[in-house]
């Protein structure tokens, strides 16, 4: 995993993890789960501490999403186009 200092055009790599594993130890299948969450809460933004960082999280309407980094942005298209899921508004 390589992480740059900012998206989408990093100036430098902030950290890099490299390594190897024997092919026999790799999984033969990948399983992915999708969740569609609703909230009636007035709380739309909050902070979460993890990995020595403070992440600012927020709910966003599906039709007004902020820019999502690649390749994660492709999952919204996949759920809509391939799985034929429609997001209620």
C-alpha cells in the first residue's frame, strides 16, 4: 500500500508498506458487502479518531456525493448499473 500526502496529485509519499506472501496463502475468492444506511438524526457530521488521525465523517445524499477517490468511486456505478439498485431519495 502506498499513500500520498494529498489527493488527487500527491507531492510525496507519506508512507509505504511492502512485503510478500506465498501464493498458497492468498484467498481464491473475494467477497464484498454493500450497505445502504438511513438516518433520522440531526447529527450530520462527526469526528472519529483512528491510526493517530482525526477523520471528519459526514452523511451525504447519494445524489450530492463529494468527489470519491478512485477506485472507490466505481462502486457507486457498480451498485447502480450492475446490481440495478436504485437509491431512494
